[in-house]
C-alpha cells in the first residue's frame, strides 16, 4: 500500500467500557462496535488518565500524563507551542479535521488552532427537547435525568450537534481525494449527561437485563469524602429501582446512538474504498457513575472503574491487522498517541510516555504495560484549579453546582490523588485523605487499605507509583536551544576569523531560512577557522 493510512478517531464523551455488548452488557445494543471489535481488537482493560474531559484529552493527544505539563484542570488546554498529535500529523502531510467538540486546544488562540488543524467543523445542530428535570427541589432536578427526546426528524433522531458533526465527517470521507491521507477526530457529546435519548434508541435496550447499580457507600467502607458528599448532594441515593433503571436505560440508549453514528462512519469508509487502508480508533475520554454509589455524572479525583475504565477498539489497516477480538492486557489512552505515530511513521518533537499497541494487537501474549495510572484533584492552594459555577455564557449550571461547591471547599475533598491499577489490585494515594486499596477479585466497594493481609502488596504498588512519577515528571523537547544570543555567536566567530563574517552569515540565513547555529558551524569549517583553545585563551 503506497498511500499512508487514514486515521479515523471516534471519541464519545463519558462512555463506560461496560456499556458495550461484546464486553458483557447484555442489555446494551452496540452491533456496529461489536463488529468493529471482531475485525479489530477491543481492549477490555483500557484506562483513562483523568476522569474528566480536558485533562484526559490533553493527555491522549500528547502522549503525556496530566501532571507532566500541568494539564489537570478543565481550564488549562494545549496552548501555543505545545506540540500535539493534530499538529504533528498536519506537519507530516495529513489533512487534519476535527469536529466542534474540542476540549483540547486552547479555544482563544485562533492562530494556534489553524496551525494545528486543516479544518475545524463548527456547524451546530438543534438543541434536544426532552421531558425536563422538574422544578427546583424535585428529586430529578440535580440528577441529570431528563428522559425521552421529543423533537425528532423523520429518521427518529434529533439532528443535534452529534448528528451534524457525524454528517460532516461522512462528507469529509466521501469528498476527499483518494490519494490524500485523512486524520479525522470526531468528538461527540453523547453519552455525556443530561441522560436523554430518542424513543427509537430507548426501545433497543433490554430493560430486564440492565445490571443493578452499586449501592451508596457506607461510612465503614472508608471511601473518599468527595464520594460521600456527592451522594448526599445530588439526590438520587434514595431513588427506587424503577427510577434508577430508567436512568441507566437512557444512558445505554445514548450509547446505542453512538453505535449508530459509528456505523455511519464505517459505511462511508467502505463506500469510498478507504476502509481497508484506514486505522479506526474508538474510545471515550472517561466514564460515568450512571447511578453507581448513588451518584450521577463524574468527579475529577475519584477512580472507580466506572469512571476510568473506557472502551478502546482499534482496527488497523488490513495489511497490519493479524489478530482480533477482546484483548485484556492493561493499556492507557496515551498509548493511542504512540500507536498513531507508529502507524503513520510520524515523530513527536518531545519525550512522550505512550506505548504503541501494534505488537499486542498482532499477538495478545505481548503486553505493553503491567499497570495503568490515572490522576486528578488539586492542592489546597490551587483554587484556580476548580471549576466555575457559571459557564462560559454566564449561565449558572445548577446541575453542576453541588459538585463545584464541594470542589471549592478547602477541607481536602478535591485532594490531589493518583491511582495505580494492575489486573488484580488497585491502589489510590491521596494527598489529604486516607489512601485506598482494593483486591479487585472482591470488587471495589470496600477500602482495604488498613488490612494487614495486603501490606506487602500495598508497599510494592507505592514503590511502583514512585518510579512512575520519577519517569514521567517532565517532558523534554528534542530540539535544542542556543545557549547565548545570536550577536554573541557572531562576535565570537568574527574574533576567531580575524575579520567580519557576520554579514555573510546573516545574508545566508535570510536567503535560506536556515538554522543559525548550523550556519555558524558551516562558516567555521568553510573558513577553516581554528577554534582550539579559543575560549580558554581569549582575554
């Protein structure tokens, strides 16, 4: 295959791994994703590096962790000069398309957006109309549950932003010249709350097979204070089974909607003959409580599997795909970054920490990681790291206010924390609160941090966590800076040569746009300037 492969990324927001039918959820309806897993590989142990949108996206689009460059809040995005996958692929010859759902590149830096992308598809669709959440004080008011979407078109769907963006991605695939490689990032809003969906998707969910929600935690379970306070504040802890099931059914209906949109993209690739040469990545930025522990939505410093275990399905170009089905090796979303670089033969301009999945896709016996990590929260002194109750339009976000109010307390609820997880165990270190440890064979409902039976395992995981932090604490650019100003170098060369060569060098720089330091070295060699002992002998 002469043409470089297309890279198609479908990135729903807030989708749990256990929402996929092929991963064991018998109530869900995901036939297109199940087929994609059959033709590619579905990683059942894929984990997000942060359980909220912006830090997760900044992480998987750079191959670095949230702590590496400080991208661990909802308001610090990739800014001018911070290289990323969009920019790397654009500079290597790809047409880079992304939908309006960003949460990665700093939106206020217009030139930066253009530097990183070829096209940002900003068309908008209709706002869904639903049953609503009732009046303030009603049990539904803070639950994010809104029921059936009623403003549908002849296809039974509301033509909202997701619908419009998917259509835009289809059009891109159909209109692009066959020899032009595409990098398309289709970021979608669903199944992010509010929990609402059209009837035709609700009808696809087998309500009788919906797994029950995990019960709210008890004080003796020794969970983080954020979890207890969210449960108390959001008003669904005392919902009956019927209402909890309705919420979870609606979430799965939103996932079925995502599945249909994935099918539309796959069909466009097949219709245009691009499917066999395309690498398709389907994954979410993080998960959702969906009423587990009596909580809707998410939280930034909680690491239950429902929040950090996400779908990751990878279908490589036909000439590379040698295995398929479910792969249970631990992987991280930053491995997406490394895998794309591997497939496209592009190079990052800095140290990154992703690991290519190509080898484990070819052979499940090959594991790229022994453990995965996720992180979140803030220092008590970092009040700027909390979310705001008012959104960008100055509107008070009532549903988010309880979570944000808890974040803004300075009693440790929003404590900085980091998770390390193997297939068998999970350990969470918390800066201001009690650590957590779970033997995953028993579940993660009861914190076993004080159980002496696990003291050796906990010590080992702490040691591994320290090593991981040392390895990933910073990222060094590959390009090198001049140690002194240009005029110093020119003066030095003039002194070594015994006459002014600076006009010659400046002229060549202007004509060739060449690197300054390399021209200095070339001039020294061309003029046969003896530099031995120059610095030591110069008075």
